[in-house]
């Protein structure tokens, strides 16, 4: 595939994907997808990835996220998204290997998913998606999601291990304890690990300060 043909194909997928996000929740909207694409481009250049595969997978990785949210987490958006992407990609001029890799990237990008990323492009997409969940943007998204599900600001009377997702107890701090503080150790590429360290440090200090202020400290 020529470079011109590759760009045209990626642009076509981008336009198809953008239409899916018109009514998406803010925490997993088109802006999130665009940030993940940019992170994929940065990490992909450093790691020597197939950028056609990576960009297409990044544009499509969350196309079923709204279905997971509507089902309060009972549907895996990564697995559902891979199925949806397979139908979307069927008429496009992709060889079997690239098509399979794109679907693998989508299927394996979820932190709580059952499938492990095996290809370089899948590992990069995994890292890029997790990088957008930590740091300043990650903190903002955690509280945006908490607002979407009707969560309180904080739930101090209950240990986090006893709280439930998708409701008043699903606070930004809960997301940090359950998921976000672990992400920097889950990165799968060297560049992903490098980028994660500064984001993790900022996020950790934010939540330390958050607890201090919740307790009324100056």
C-alpha cells in the first residue's frame, strides 16, 4: 500500500469513527480518541510500529464504549468493539494480516479485559489508552466519569474495596485506588513507561492533596 493510499484509508476510518461519538459521554468521547491517536503516533514513531494499523485501531478502539456504559459495565466494550470494527472494516482494502492486527489491538486494549496485547501495535494502543487515564487529564476524566454515573465527591465512610461501580460510590478517588495508581506499572513499551512516570507522579500528589483537603487541612 502506498503512503498516499494509507493516508486516505486512515482518513476514511477516522470519519467513520467520528460519527459514532456524536452522543458519547464526555469521559470517553471523540476528544479522548483523538488524544489516544496522538499518543499512539508519538509512541509508534519511537517503537517502529505499523502506523496504518495503529492509527486505524486507535480511531476505532472505543466505538462500543457507549454500549458498556449503558449496560453499567456488563458489556466489554473492547470485545464488542472488535466485533463492530470487523463489520466496519470488511469493505475496506486491508490485507488479512493488518485487518487481524487491528481487531486484536481493539480487543486487547482494555485494562480489565481478558485478552493480553501480543503485537507491537496492540501494546502501543494499550499504553496510549492508559496514559490518557493518568496525569492531569486522567484526574479530570476520573471526576468527569464520576459525575456521569452520579457519584459523590468522596465516600470516606466505606473502604474502597466495599464500594460499587456505576453509582454514588464510584468516585474519582475510588478509580484512583482501584485502577489508576497501578497503570504506570502496566505499561508495555519503553516509551509508554517513560511517559507514564511523570503523569503518575503528578496524579499521586493530587490525590494526596485531595485527602488532606477533604480532612480539612490547610
